[in-house]
């Protein structure tokens, strides 16, 4: 896998991505010529095996690799414009790494683009020839005489005076303090001249010269972070202290893309996360927007309110909440002493002689109150049905660490009990891997089912879910079963078969849901906002 | 020449304050709208400013006293400005402290709507800040109110606001009706 191939592939993708983005049309024609050479080298194999239809292609990048890709972009633009890479980098940063828009606008009027990006005019423009002068550290007029810095008001030898091409002169110590505070305190990598209202950008050469190594390293980090933040096809791994970046050349997480695709990716350190919402797990088959809704619902106390609604009543007079914990239906509110009937909620006095029972079921107010209560009770039960199953699979998947340890022990036992080699007992570990994966899928299918409108698609969905769940539980049970030397070969083939079956069921589940997202066949029972 | 010697923060601040004082006394403020200087030459970190109410505003005719307190890392950090006695204005806290974006460092933005270009930077100066405060007297910024009652009055009942301001000026100048 050569570096060139990846980068070319990437820039090629930038073009494709443009086609699908209505905001940025109109520059593809120019681009096709630019990229033709690259296109010839295009090799789909660079990203490994062909992905399954519901997966997105991605690649995990080491920080150095990412830096290389950035530099490639910079050099590409520098080559076209005939400017220093430094200038190209600043321009790209100003254009949020949208190469196509930059190229188009730069061709129209380089001076305007340069000024907007806070760069000095390049000599020899617009002929893209020998304009490689970066007049960054132009010395102010006071050279070699002493000068007084307007910030610290100290008189200093002329050498310490520094000015950008805009001519605003300050001493090197004040510049250093200013740039350091911008980078360290504000986390800003686009540092402009100190003078109020002056937009001239401070070149990297200055950073290198003025900053201590720690701050300079931070500056480099910020530059990379800005690249990843501006570029929709890149995302940092959200796991703590993981420094890898994931690139999805064919996929940009736009709201419309995320309403049909769940872009689950794995970084090179084995962390699984969603490229769209950053959720640190594989939440297929449920799309990001609904995952967010579900997690919020589970976290907030809307269900507490539901419990209160279905298990308590309010005093008809003072509306204090009352939970009936026993006794007869003749209630006396503790607060306002109002006497009422728990069954019909009417005043107790109307019950006349019919003490201790209520025969007034037909009264309208009572019927309404009972209906409302049974509705909220049904809604609570529905939620709990799905939540319990969701939570159960989550819990089981969380125990996977334990299961891995247990399985490893079991694999050792198997080796002792049979003639099998370590390689040959790997089937148990594969079974656990698959089990964990399928439990995660199952978990999200319950969250998904909660939000699905009941129709034929849902019935099929639930059938798939049931098949998968049954297979998963069977495999789970098999993993728990004791090892007998006699039956170990049988166990092995059974477990291997079941693992393959479970894997198949999971694929069917994911395939089916992904297909129906594409067809727009899923109907939610709530309105789903754009992610 | 001091070149080469490592400057300490407070000596930088002192040098800068002396330079600014010198400039203010030799050139004076534009249109003589204010005067400013250290309360005592022993302590350059406490200044006093006398500000004239801008013409054509309810503050016309008033003279306001403000205290400027400088941090030891001036000009990296901004100074504080407090009117004494306090004046009735939407952007001045009831204790007299001035709330203006040019006196906020880029890092702290309690309200999240100030542009970092409007904030304090070491190239600002006492003169620029006081001039900004004077224009703020003329045109309050209701988006970042410091005195909420005054903001409401300014928005809902402009003539009552103007009456209150004029009354305050008379009281501060000791003129009784």
C-alpha cells in the first residue's frame, strides 16, 4: 500500500463527494482535468477488502500518516498556484480545506483571496512562476537602531523588533507572549497580527523561531485538529488518549447520509465508534438521530413521570399526588381532607349508602380519567418491554470481558482434555467475538423497535430479531456448557456451526435494515429530527 | 538600553504606564473629553480619570470620576474601571464597575457573544478604552446589560431614563432644584 495511492485516492474522492453536495457545484469541470492523472492510478484495493453493502469504507491513520495526507494536499495546491507550501497551507486553512472552492476563487482573483486569508500579496502574480518569496520577516525601518516597543514600552536594540509585512512592529518578547497565549490559552492556530483590525497571518517560520518546543508541538496539534474538524471525511477516534484518525473516503456524514447509513468504524487500536455521532460503540442497525433520542429517553426521567401517572392519582380538589398503598376505596386526602372515591374519583358523598364499593362506572369524568391512566400505563409497559431487553443485552455484552477470560480458561481445558492444538481451539474465542457483536446488534434492535410504526416491515423485522436472538441464546448456552473429553469434537463442530449461523443471522438483520433504510421503508412512530 | 535583560512583569507594566501617562499629559485627550493620571506618583497602578458626559446625550454637562486599577501583568491583562460614585447606565453595574468588551480578555467570555476582535489586547491603551467608554455612555449596549433595571427603563421608557440620568448628574454635582 503506497502513500501515493492513498492520497490520490483521497483527492479523487473529494471530487466525488462534491458531486453529491449541491452547495459546491460548478467546479467539477476544472477539476476533472486536474485529477485525471490521479484517476488513472486509482486502485480500489488500497482500502482492503470490498465492504459489505451496509458498511462504509474507512481507513485508520497514524498521526504521521495524517500529516502526510495534509502535506500532500498542501503540495498539490502549492504546485498549482506556484506558491510556497506555507502560503498554500494558509490558503487551504482559510478555505476550510475545500480545495475546489479555493482553486476556483484563486483563479478568479488571487489578490482578493490572499488578502482575505491574511496573506501578503505575492510578487509576480498572477503568472504562477517565480513568486516564491515569502516576505514574512521583513525588517522594520528602525533596523540596527534602538526602538521602543509600543506594548512593553521598553527600549530595545533594533534586532529584537519584528514586523509582519503589514509593518506593525513589536518586540520579539511581546510577540512571543501574544502567540503563546493564543495557542495555549485560546487553542487558536490561526494567529493574526497583534495590531487591532490587522488580518495578516503569522507565518509558521515565526512560530518555529519564537515558540518553545512544547508550544510549537501544541501548535502542530492544533493544525491537525483544524484539518480534521474542517474535513468531513476525517474524524479523530473519540476514545481517551487514542491518537488515531479514521478516514472514510467514500462517505461524508451529512444529515441525509446519516438517515440511511450507520457508519460504524474501528480505529487501528481496536476502538469501535460511529463516524456520524461519535457514539463509542457499534449502534447498528439504528441510525444516529434515533439513537440519540433513545439514549436521551433512557437518561432523562420522562419514564419516572410516566410511572407517577400510571401508579398514582391526584386528589380531585387540591391535586396533590396520592399513591394508594392499601385499604378501601374511600379516600380522605391527607392535605385538604377531601373525601373521594378511588375508583371513580367522584366525591364520596355521592356514593350515598353504597359504602365500600363503587357502582358509578358509567360516569363520564371517571371513564376519561381511567382511560388516560390505562393509556399511560400501556405506554410505560411498552417502554419497559423494550428497555428491559435493551438493558439486558447491554448488560450481557458488558460481561464480555469476563466471558473472554472464562473462555480462555476453557480453551486451555480443552487442550488438556483433547488432542486439539491452540489454533484448533480458537473456535471458542471466535464464538465469543460473534456473540458480543450480535448482542450489540440485538440491543439496538430493541431501541429501534420501540420507535417503529407497526406494519408488515416491522413484523419481518421482529421475525429476524427473534431468529437472531434465539441463535444468540443457544450459542451463549453452549459456551457455558461443561467440557467433556468425550464430546469435545462434537462440541467443536456444533459451536463452529452455530457461530456461522449466528453470524449469518446478524448479517441478514443488518442487511435487511440497511436495505430498507435505502428504500425509505422504515416508518417511525415519532418525528425523527435531522442529525 | 535595556535590551537583553529579562524584564519582569511589573517593571514592564510600570514602564508602559509611565509611557501612556506621558503621552496623555503631553498630547491631552481628543477634544479634552477626559483627563487621566495616577492618583499618587508613588503608585502607578491606581489611576483616576475625570470624564465629561458626551454632548447631545443625557450625560451632557456631567463630570464623572472613575478609578482605574491596573494588574501587575498589564498590558497583557486589561485594567479594571469603576465609576465612583456609580452612574446610572445599562452597562455599568450598580457598584460602578464598567462592563465593556474591550476590558475583557479574549479567554473569558461569560456571555459568549463578544467577538474576540472586540476584546482587550496589549495594543489597546488607556486612551482607547476611555474613549470607548465615553461612546458607550452615548450608546448603551443592551445585549450585555450590567444594570438590568436600567436596561429595562432604557428600552421601555426612554424619557424616564433620561430624567433619571439628569437627576443623577445634578445630585452628583450637588445642584438642588
